[in-house]
C-alpha cells in the first residue's frame, strides 16, 4: 500500500491501480477497510484508474489514541488525497460511511473535482426524530443512539454485532440468534479493531445531517440499495432518489446493507455502464 502523511500526523494508506480517463475512488463503510473493495478493484482497473483507501482510524494500521476520526476530518483527507494524486475527475463510490464521507466532502469542497457519484445503501441522517423517520431502523432516535454509544464503550464488538443482528433483515437476525459462523468471524474481526477510535467515529457520524447536500448535487449519481437492508427502508431509498435530481436508482434483490457484495457482477456491470455514460 502507498501512504500519505497528513498535517495532524495521521498517515493515510491507499492503493492505486490501472489507468483511464476517469478515476474511481472507493470509500468504505464504518469498521471496514480497503479490503471491502478488493473483489472489485482489479477487474475495474482494467478500464479505469482505481483508488481505494483506509479511512483514518480504519484498516490494519497503528493510530494514536487521540487521533481524530470525524467525518469532517475524513473529507479533508479525501481532498488531500485527490490533490496528491492530481485527480480532478473522480467518481466517488461510497458505501455506508463512505457515502457520508462523499456528502461531507461535497459540503466542504463542492463538486469541482467530481465527475459523478455512486452511493450505496445510506441515509443522509442516521438518527430519527419526530420529523425524520428515514434513519437507522426507521426508529433510532437520539436516546437510542446514546444507549448504543454507551454499549460501544462497554463491549465494542458485541455492540456492532447487535446493531447488525437486531436490524430489519430476517436472515441477519436468525444468523445472529444462532451465532452463525459468519457472526463468529465478524466478532473475531471486530475484536482486533480500535474500539475507542471507531466509537468516536460513530458519534461523529450520528451528529451529521446531509439532507440539504442532496438537493445541491449536480453531478450524475448512481444509487444502489438492498431490498432487505438491516438499516434502511424502501421509503428512504425513494426519498434519496427524489432529492438527487436526475439520479439513477437500482434496488438489488435479496440483498442487505451491502448489496454490492451480494451481486458482485451486477455491481461491476452497473458501475462500468454508469462511468462509460459520463
């Protein structure tokens, strides 16, 4: 992996593959890493330049205990990475937290460096209230979020598994209740992560409201959602589609919060077609 040092002492790690007229910049989800995109990167790099990073606080790297892990800091990192690599035609591909990072980037830096967006299974506001029901579970208010933050400090791995396993996807609920091999492997993975840094990251994530950003997006946008997401409703999918003018919405069947992983070939096809049309 290549690296880029930031002014606050944080080192960003990334991979860069391929060549092409457009550059796909992949932004992973919370608790994930560059590995989320490895199944796609090499194939997409046959026709495009591909850049994938480990967001600060993520990946198998050493971070200082007081490292900043907020979304605004990640957006600043992204601007520095685009500058460092001289990228002025980026298609940001953001899954979950990666979509939030893309929206925060637009809020801070605008869309001048962007050619398009691909946003995967995310809401612009995770915490619900009396005026907003399209966040996590469609019922995740500030009090529930505070309880979750407390749970993260008590037992980070199990709290994350509970968030996944107690969501709206029946298959995930059953696998969590049965402590399936998949959940055992996730637990083993989560135990290796810097829980305190990622807890602060979640706190930053749930403080954000990107609803005003969506209506201001002028670049072409490809939206991909799972029809059985653990976290987000069909109403949220349509709401985001309506807010981003001219956006293209794909709903992948039999898919959870990571529809691109359930339908790898379809995702590559849809993304290639979207990029070729820009």
